[in-house]
């Protein structure tokens, strides 16, 4: 019975490592080789056309059809020169992965390769089965993809990929990218106005993002012998191995050679696609790793993260490995996240979260620091909603993870700067910058230089010159959390600008007005600042006292999108309409419910088809042994005890599984999305999963290893 497990183990033992060689010792020789980059464009296009394109990209403006034709023609020659035969509009639907439908360049009627501006700019994929939350009624079931020129076109395999947004016939967003682009525009507008209080030369503020991607890697053969991993992305059963991560020996340790070659291989592919991967290392849990690129423009970084995940999946196949992006593939071990390093940078190159040695610039820095903290304080529920998923629920608020409380960490030094600013009485300017001395603003640069003050338990941390949103899940498309973050900061900066203007209209000096409003904000947002251990029980209690939300599961968390306040906020900045928010909410509820349903079915199937038969078989063997001993008039009481133990767990297992199946049948009758998803959470997942797992994991411990059907944790985690 345990045939698949043992043949998989056999295969793993015999694996050899293929050494990967880079195309050149110099990365610059192949970086962006498969990207139709600005340089490529410049070389291929007439100077006036190139000027128009780069202007459109810079300003996020539409590209006219006449120049689209010229670009298409240049792209076609470039791509065909690389052996490309097909093209696709590449987009990020709400299913969570990327989507593409390939069309051939070859036009049989004309007998030649054709690629025109209209094919570049817009397409109507027959994509009616993507989730749309009721936004597309059947008679207008069309969805359109539209080219996003701000993200570079690339070649993957033999296909030209054109990054696009995906919208309905009536213009509603059906993807992750469209709202992000709008939120980025909103933050640009709001931040630019605020910066102009200090510097009139700034006319644009760009959001930047660097994603640290965590992942697990397991052998493909072992993976294939685990139906739970294959179909749900996580292990639903598995007794803790005698050794897990307690020795902390994996973290930053030497990378095993088979994995090292895999990393090298996907990094080469990523670099050719223009993804600036720069660091790799082991993570905390055995078989867990991290890869991080250099930060880029937020839109490109978001596309690159999705593309990178695709590349990692496909390259893993070449190495007979499986990469796991699930947030919690193994119980009892660290989960995987995706730290989103975020900052705002002006078109003049100033990072607004970079403290400097000049007092004037430090006031600007404080404006952005304090407004971001205030934005989180006011909108913690939206941030939480933006990272809600069935997988991430295991990292947020589950028993072995940090709570789902959105707090901000800024370090002791900045805390004292803010405290000082808050506590100092009325501020007067003596001469020039003297007031800043009193506030301690010019102390900032020294402290940031020494930024050892790190708190790994905070979901949202200031780390020297950027904020790190750490609670984002490893499997998530980061567009959504980034859209929400940029939106709430845009809103906050808008309010700030208005408040400053109002004060100034009353005759208050600009700097004094700014400082006074900051002082008020510091007070008002204090509750969200937390410097202690975010994983501790005390924090959960303390946060409750402070009135911070702590929503532990997805169906409840995403409700935040539907409040009147949220709808107003999203529509005020043109990021999403209330119809779009409602559609999204419905899609997420449905998606959540289906994920739990799939897990629940898998639990049932594996228990009934694999675990119970194995346990019964072993019981029979034991019964035979007991009989043999008793036939010889020998003591068989130990064996009998063992049989009782196993039959006890087997019985529990069988009845729990049947009860769970009945419950599912009942819940499937519920028509309301919210109610069904919430009940799947409470009455299926919470009520049964752990109990069933307990029985199965006990059986794993007591049943003879020789016949256990599923690869064990020690095998999945330590064989490679
Ligand atoms: P950590 O110590 O958390 O690993 P790193 O300094 O290695 O931090 O940076 C992690 C990520 O943050 C990288 O992707 C890096 O490019 C990115 N990053 C650095 N500076 C900025 C910035 N100003 N804005 C956005 N991301 C940044
Ligand atoms: Mg980090």
C-alpha cells in the first residue's frame, strides 16, 4: 500500500545534481536580454516616436494608435529575431495567478507574420470564466485586456508577453493591476502636493517596492505522493518530526547543492527577464528559502513578483523539485511571507523616508513618517483585509502565528523623537531652523545609520529608509496590499495638506502649522505604535485595550472593504467604485469557501482511502500476532493495548470525517456568500480540521512505518 511513498523515497535517493552555469560571468551581459526595454525601443524606433513613447510611459499617459503601430512593428521584429512565434496579453486575474492566452503571429490568410498596434494595445480574450463577482452579466460577458506601457514587454519561452490590465466591457477592474495603478496615481498626486510645501521643483512622487519572497522547496516525487500538497498546497496531516527548526541551524546556513543549482537557474531566467534579483538565503524552517530583488517602481515590481513566482515554478520542474508558495505548508514550522518594502521617491530622487542631516529635510521626513503611521492607525482594518486569504489566515491569528493586529514599529530612537515632538509645548521660531534643534529633529540621521534596532515581530515596520509591510502572504499578488497602502497614505496626505492650508490661511507660519498638525497626529496615532514582542499574548491583550482590530479570519476581515467609509475612500480617489468593491468581496468569499471546501474534501478522501485502510491493516496484523501469542499461552496484553489505541483513533477519525461531510452538505445549501464562507470557516475548518488531524497524526505515530502511505515530514523536509 505504501508503494508510492517508498518508490518516491527511492527516486529521491538516486537523484543527482545538475550543475548550472550562467551564460556569462558578468550578469550585465544577459540582464534584460528577454525584455523589450527602453534601450531596445530607442534603438528600434524613430527618435520622435521614441520621445512620445517615453513621455507616455513617464507620465502614465495613453499611447496613440499611430505610434502603437510603429511600436508593434518594432516589437515584432525584435521578437521574431528571438525565435518567438506567439504573443499574449499577460494579466493578473483575481484567481491569484497570472493568465495568458497565446495567439500566433502567423496570419494564414495573408501568409505572413502580423502584429499591429491594435493587437498590442487591446484584446478581448475569451475569458468569461475568470471570476468577476457579477460585474459581467452574460450578455456582455466580454472582458478586455489593455496594454500597460509602464511595465516592459518581455519574452518567455517562445511567447511575447505584453503586460496588461483586465477590465470589463463597462470599464470595471477585473484584475489586481488596474486598482494598483489608480492608487499609485492617487498617492503621487497627494504626496506631490505635500512635498511642494517644501520644494516647488518636485512634480512627481513615485512609489517603490522591493518584495522579499519566502518559499519552501520539496522533491517532486515526494510531493506527488502527497495529495494534500498537490491539491491544496499544504500538508493537511503530518506528525511533527523529532527535529524541526528548533536548532536554528538552517537559517542563513549553507544552501544545499541541489537547491543552490535550482536557485541559480531561476535567477538566470529572472535576470534575463529584467527582474533584478539580488539576494538569496536559507530561511528559518528546514527547506525554506528567500529570494529578494532590488526595489523598483511599484508597478513593475508587482509584475516582476508575479512573473518571478511563475519562473520559479517552471524552473523547479527542470530540477524535479516543487516550489511551495503556500503561507503555511507545514504545521509547527515557520510559515512563509512576503515582506513588502515600500517607499516614496520624488522625481528629483529624494526618498521621502530617508532622514537627512539637514533639519529642513528632516521635517519633510517626519511629515511622511507621521502621516504613514496615522494612515495605518486610521485604516488598520483595510490593511488587514488587503492581505486576507485562506492561506494567510494560518499566519495571522492562528495558534502558532502572530496576531492579526496591524501595528507599527519605528524603533526606540524615532520613538523618542516623536515623543519629544509631541511633548514640547508651543513652538516658536527664533531664527531660521532653531526650532528644530529643540525638537531633536537633527538627531535623526545618526540613529538611522545604526539601524540595528530591528523588530522581526512587527507586521509594519520602519526599517531605516522605508516601511516594510511584513504581514503580506507569500502566495499573494502584492498589488492588492500595495493598492490599499498607497490609497490610505494618499488619503492621509490629502487631509494633512488641507489641514496645513487651513492653518496657513489663518495666518499661521507654514512650519509652525506643519509641526502643530504633526503633533496632533502623533497623539492621535499613538495607539498603533508598538515596539514590543508582537507575537506575545500580552500584546493581544494590550491591543484590545487600545481598541485595535484583531480579525482572525478572511470572511470577517474582508468585510472592511464594504463599509461606507471604505467605499467613500476608494471612490474619492478613483481607485474602485462600490460595485467593484462588492464584486471583489464576493469573489474573495467564494474563493475562500472553495479553498476550505477543497481542503475538507481532501481530508475526507485521504482519511477514508489511505489512512483508515492502513490503520485497519495494521490492526489485523497486530490481532494476528496477539492470537499467535495467546495460542502459545504467552502474554499479549501490550499488543492488545496497542490495538485498542489504534482502533480508538480510527473510530474517532471515521466518525469525525462523516460528521464533517454531513456538515458540508448542509452548508452547501446556503445561498448567501458571506454566510456560507463564514460557516465554512467556523463549522468546517475550525470545528473539524485540527481534531481530524490529531487522530491521523497519532495513527502516524503508532502504525508501522513500513506501511504508512504518506511521505512523512522528516522526508519532505530533509531529503533533497
Ligand atoms: P532586509 O534586512 O529586510 O532583508 P534589505 O536591505 O535586504 O532588508 O532590503 C530588502 C528589500 O528592500 C530589497 O528588495 C531592497 O531592494 C528593498 N529596499 C531597499 N531600499 C528600499 C526603498 N527605499 N524602497 C523600497 N524598497 C527598498
Ligand atoms: Mg525584510
